[in-house]
C-alpha cells in the first residue's frame, strides 16, 4: 500500500474523497472489476476453457477492454465535486 501511495504522490493524483458512495456511478471501475473477475475465473477454472474457445475469449476480452476505456472516457455525473 505504501508503494501505491508513493506512486500516486509522484503522479500528483488525488483519490475520490468519498469513493464508497461514488462507486455505484463509476462505470469504468465496475466494468474493470467485472472483467477482471471473469478473466480470473477463466484462467483458474479449467472447465471454462473447454466451454469457451480461446479465440472467442480473446475477442470478448478485446471488446471488454474497449468497453473499459470507453467507460473511463465517458463523463460520469456525480463522480467529481462539480457534478
């Protein structure tokens, strides 16, 4: 955690003051967490690898990555102090 704090300080980044209440509006974070969970399950549970072919998973992964970027670039009302 100390390394993350140093990294954020070096980047001059500020965390959202009340991130717990803002979480429901931060779609980029929600999409990233969802896809991270799905990717982890796919890698950890071999039976998924038999159901979902690797090329299909790779294509869906690319689409989800684009969705994360799109969600991050979209103005998310209420996520900042100015609304």
